C-alpha cells in the first residue's frame, strides 16, 4: 500500500505540474478578458488526461476491454472528478480573489489539487476502476 501511495503522490505531482504549466502557457497565449478562467479550464483538461492515463495504467493496473469501455471508464473518472475539481477551483480562484497575484493563485491551485487528488483516489478505487461486471448497474456488465 505504501508503494501505491508514493506512486499516486508522484503522479499527482506530475499532473499538477502539467495542469499549472498548461495554465501558464494558456495565459501567455491569451491574457485578455476571462483569460484566468480559460487557463484554469485548459489546465484542468490537461491535468485530467495525464492523471487518468497514469492512474489507469500504474495505480489501478486497469485493463479496458475495448475503446468503448475505455471511454465509459474515462467518463466515469471525469464525473468523479467534478467534486474534486470544485475543490481545486475553489482554492485556486479563492486565492486569486484574496491575494490577486499569479503566485498565490497557483499556490491555491496546488493546495486544491492536493486535497482533491486525495479524495479522488478513494472515489476512483470504489467507483471507477472496478472489474467490469463486478458492480451492479454497470452498463457494460
């Protein structure tokens, strides 16, 4: 279990760096009206994709049956991420409003991502990365 926790933490850091980097690139490309909101959306999408691939392959060692199963798994993964994304956005945008500096906004984002990833592991373990057909109500069972 310790190895999983260490790997999950490393992958959360990788996804966090991808998220914040994508935000920074997005803001450099467009810093106009709603630039911060757009950058948060871009960063969230990049971080979500990176984290999904790493979690599926290395944390849960999950094998999808086919592309449709992979798509359904990703959609469920993303849905579980809605709550954790709200935590992330709340911290990042809260720090932005409270301190109005890029560094503090990113610090809020890092704190929000850390808390969100902790909760997300347990949600994914319980509801997303389960053996197909093992849980009642699975559309692919």
